């Protein structure tokens, strides 16, 4: 009968093929079964069958199914040495299940584990490095192929693996991925001072602050940083580049470098000089608009140019204005210049005859003269110009009676019109 029942609680029951239980022999005797040899063979065959189902301590037989331990444990196990061996708690605690001894060179590392296994996707190995790597690095595990080592998906560049530091790599199906770069330790050991920033110095990571950090970031006083745009306060105050030499705030140009004039429409003057800027910005005054007026000069006065302001020094240059005038009186037969404009002096040329000289002469002798005489009697007197005496710088005035006799009047008034 061997073992009966079901796993995990099968039991062995004695039997001679007919009878079973603890009293199988007594039952056979009571049944007057006298063939002891047959009974012995039956019982021993049953025992042999049961023994052949047992797991022997010397390893002579092997389990044919999973062995439930009924909450029990194996004790006294030896450390496993092959991938198919069991492991001990000590092996787990010491980590030598995935630990490998490092060899080779700094950039071509060989790893040899106590329990030999090959590189495959998901396999992890820990090792203590024996040198600092200085560039791209490979690892050959247990005599296998030298496979590239990456960190964060990129080839190593040097400094990620550090002498006497523990490292762990995991195979991704193609190459090894380094789990703990030594550069992270360098970063972790930097000072945690407020305002420090981490930058590379070409060899390692360093912590910098203030002007040193700004220079490393390209923002120092000697740098020319470039920005696509800068926002002040909020996104509705954006300063950015409009075109070469121009910046704008929210689309409005605010500055243009020298050499190119800012258009009036953009808030500029459209000119590079004050005179040109004024010319571009001015608005001419009119009877209906406030603006700029230009002072009249001699040319404008003589040409009667409109829109010009006449000042005192050019008023006399208008064609309708007298270029000189004189008020001359006589006393005792002697003429005296009482009041005048543009008259440098007079000369007594005889009875009823006076010559007037101008400070600024006319441009030619072609000018108009007007003269009137004053008298106190009822006698008629006439003041006239002798054409023979007309000149650009002087004029002779004659005063005669109606009888055409020279006569000294009370006074004479003379004025002239023309071009100076």
C-alpha cells in the first residue's frame, strides 16, 4: 500500500496485501494464515515501495515535485556556488550573490563573480573600482565580451567610476548602464551655502556664487549674454528684438543704434542732427494753426515772401517802406536836420537848396523821391528834385516860389522808396 492520503500529509500504512494496520501480523495469525514466506514478501515489498518514494539523505534519490516545508526551514546549508544552487542568508547579507571582483584597466574593466553568471538583460553587478576611468569604458563579466558602459543613456566621458568606490551596473540587453556615477557624490559633497550654484569647471563640478558664478554662466560684466526676450512684471511687458539695432516693448520700437534715424512714427525725429530733426518735426504757422514761423531776411522782404515774420531790423527793406526820410528846417537862411532815418547829414547848397546824404545808399539811382515844403505866408512854394542831382547815396532838394525863384521855406519833408 505504501503511502496513502494526499500531499502534504501522506502517511505510510503497514499491509500484507490483505490486511493492514498496526496489527497486520496478529490478524494473519488469527486468520490461521500459515504461509509466512508469502506474508513476509508482501510486507517487505510494500516497505520497499514506500522507501523508494523517500528522499534519501545522501542524495541517492531526488524529489519529483515541489517540497512544501510546512513552515519549516533548511539549516546548516553551504553557500551556493552555481546559478542552480540554493543560497544562504549569509550570502544575501554579504552581497556576494551579485558582487564581482574588479580587474583589467581603468577604462576596460573585467569583473569576476563568486557565482559565475553571464551578462543578460536585467542582470546587475556590484564591484569596487580599482582605478578612476578617464573616458569611454567597457566591462567584461566572467570572461564574456567587453560591453560599453553608459550613464543615463550616454557613453562615459571620465570621472564617473572612481577608485575604491562601490559601483553598480545593470545590463539593458545591449550594454551596461551605470547606476551610481561618482560625479553625483562630487555634487553631493559641495557646500550647501545659500545662493550657491553648481557649474562645471572643465574637470569636475564646483559650487560658485556672486560674480564668479555669473561669469561662469556667461552673465558677467565682460560677457554679452543673448536673450530671445525679457519679461518685466508679467507677460504683457515683453522686451525683445525687432530687427538689427532695434528693440521693442510689446511691438513698439524704443531704440535704434546710431547711424540710422528713428522714424517719427516710432517716436523719433527721423534725423541725426538737431537742424534736420527740427525741420522734420516743425509745423508751419497759419491763421488757423499754431506752428513755427520763419524770420524774414532782406531777400524775403524784397520778394514779399509770405509766412515770414518781420523784425525791426528788416522792416525798412519792404518795397513799400521808405528807405530814408528827413525833416529839415530853416532859420536865418541856414537849414538844420531836425529828425531823420538813414540820413548821415545835410549840406546847405544855397538859398532854397539842400543836399541830403544817406547812411545806407540805394542799390542804384533808380528810386522814388517825395518832397514837400512848408511855408508860413500865402506865397506858394514848390519843393522839387533836380534829376541831375539824383544819386544812389544822395539827393538835392530845391525849393522855389511860384515865380520860380529860390526860396528858404520854413521846413521841408523828404522821403525815398526803392531798393537798397
